[in-house]
C-alpha cells in the first residue's frame, strides 16, 4: 500500500476533529480508548466511560424529575393532580432502562455507583427489578383509580422504598 492510500482517511479524521469527533468516538471503542474517567482526549469528546456515566446521571435525573413529585404528595409537599398518571407511566418506562445504564466501562470516573453494582450482579439485578415491579404496580393502581387513594399512597411509597433500597446498597453517599 502506498502512503497515498491513507490520505482520504486522514482527511476524514481532520473533518471529524473539526466537528468535535474522533475516529475513536465514532467507533465507540470501549477498550483501548481514552482512560476511564480520564476525561478523554484534550479538547475532544469525553471518553466512552465518561459518556456512559453522563448518560446514567441523565437517566436518574429524569427518573427523579418524574417520581419526586409523587413522593412529594406522600410527604404533603405537593398535591395529586392530572400529571400523576403521566409521571407514573414515565417512571415505569424509565425503570426498564436502569440495568443497561451500568455498563462495565462505567465503573470508574465521576460516579457514586459502588463497585458492588458490578460484583454483586444478582443483588443489583434484584433491586433493579424491585424498582421496575414497584413502578409497574403503581401504574396499574393509577390506571384503575386515578386518584389520591390509600392504594396510590401505598404503591407510591413502595416505589420510594425501592429507590432507597438500591441507594443504600449500591450508591456511595
Ligand atoms: C425520590 C427520589 C429518590 C427517592 C428516595 C426515596 O423521589 O428522588 O431518590 O425518592 O428519596 O427514599
């Protein structure tokens, strides 16, 4: 192969760099890429590990943004309103996304996730499933009776307990 064979690739890489990408980030290379938690190449995109952690935090931000108002009803901080069912639907859907938000590459970096997430995989699978089950139960309760009932309070309380159960075991303070 002559050196000229590489020219189009080099030009492509230069184009990507201009757009803030690298060949590596395009390929989503998990291993052998920028060091985990290292922030990635200077001036470039975050490393795959940092991107995965960023994604996870975003997921939990949206989960909390939807569920916290329901917890607030139980604590007397907010009122049951027309948004409750919608928030419960979102929480149940988002709960299904939790397990995949903890890929192996995201163990280290700017995260409170404990190593146990990846060592006690059965335990983590269980608390993730508890959250999904409790969220689905809350949704079922609201679909039957979309009101501030004792059943709603019990079901929403169980979702909150599932959040807490995972945080106590798998999230650093
Ligand atoms: C929420 C929220 C959590 C849980 C937790 C329950 O609304 O954002 O992290 O409930 O506080 O104990």
